[in-house]
């Protein structure tokens, strides 16, 4: 260790108590984290790319510093989806510190990794007060039946108003309007559940009809429109 001359001339003053780091909540316990293996929990991080063209939601389940489960959800650009595929292969099995220093190609995923890292090391995870944490597989709960990300896609112009394209429930088929042309409901198809039924042998036409639902006062509309065609 090299010291400046000014430091070498200084007399030594004893340091006070050596109490270590402040404890952080982890999976129902209070933990003093000295090393990366002291970190456990499940949490989410959101990141964005440099032109803010796309975003990533990253979910990691970490046990004793090792990533045991990763869910990578992206919106915005095609390149990001391929980077997400790579990240899903790379992240599990690495320590949280290795993940932080892994080039995940897409800026949005890298930023999401940075944000989630901060949550873990500061004790701000979703499972901070869950005894024994959440089991591996808990990340799938964000996806629900059919294992599809919940996506909301809306488009609107001042001249023509809003178009509901996709809701958490699924792909929007029709919008319901009242006498004032205001939206009062919509009809949707549950894409994930429909495709699951088709994979299990249900006729595609029957699967489509079976998974149609409505929201709001859909039945009382004065007019229905196709948000993609009208």
C-alpha cells in the first residue's frame, strides 16, 4: 500500500466500534451482508435503453448470492427480445455480482440488472419479509395462465381518439361505444389460453370462441368498432 507523504506523517487515532454493516431484511431474517453469498431474495428491476426506445422488466430469484431463476420481459424493439433470450440463458447459475458485470447486450436489460442489484444489496426485495423467501418458480406467477406477459397496448390521436389494442386480459377484438362515442367496454380473446387449448387438441375455431370475454358495459353499447380497422 502506498501513502502520500502527508499521510505517513500523521499520528494514528484509534477507530471506534467495529459494528459492521447495518442489517437488511432478507426472506424473513435480518442479515448483515459482508459478501455476495449473504444476499437472497426475489425482486424486479426495470430498465431502459439509451434512446428510451425500449424497456425491460427483469425478475430474479436469488438464493445465497446465486441466481436460481430469471424472468426477462421486454417491450420496444426486436433486438431486445433476442438479447433477452441470451440473458435468460446466461443469468441463472451466476452470482449476483457476476450478473452485474455481464454484458447483456441490450442497454435496457443492463439497466434493469443495475436497478435490481441495488434492490437486493439494500434489502428492498419483494420477499424481504417472506419467511424462507419464495420458491424457484415464483417468477412464473407474473405470467399467469398460458405463460404470457401481461401487456397493455393503447394508441390514440387527438383527431380520432383512443384505440385499445391489447389489455392484460388479452387481444382486443372490439371496442364498445355509447351514444356519445365514448368507450364503455371492450371484447377480447385470451391469446395464451387459446393457444394452450389448441396445443392440447381443441379445434382452433372452438378454442377462439371459448376464450372470448368482455369487460365493462359491452352488451349495452350503441356501436362496436374494430380498433385496428375502424
